[in-house]
C-alpha cells in the first residue's frame, strides 16, 4: 500500500473541493481523509495502490469546476503513517 499526502492551495475552500475529493476517493476505493487548513488550503491523505493514487492526484490538481488550484505539494510514502478504513471529510 502506498500513501499520498498533499497540500492543495488556491480557491479550494468554500467551493465543494472537499466533497469532490471525497467522492473521487470513494469511487477509486481509497482510504484516508480530506480537511480544511487554517491558512485556506486543503490537506489530503490517501492510501491505496500507486497507480490509482496517481489518477487521484491528477483529479486533485484539477479540482471541481468552481475551484482554482494554484499550488500543489505532494509527498509519496511507501509505508502508511496510520491505516484508515474509509475516506472521510474532516
């Protein structure tokens, strides 16, 4: 299992970005979470197969139509920091 940790910045809060992320993650059968950060960015931690996570990362870079991603930081880990059983919005 691979883990993807992302910080996504831009117009990503208040535009249904978290709901979009959760929907895609569940469709791809990933586990983890998405959360708003105090600075206006979004944190995403997802776990699953590497190839599926690459597809997911492409969706994160695009976002829903109302969003505008201006910065995307991703960190890949071979070992999960903590195992999740579902994908949740926090």
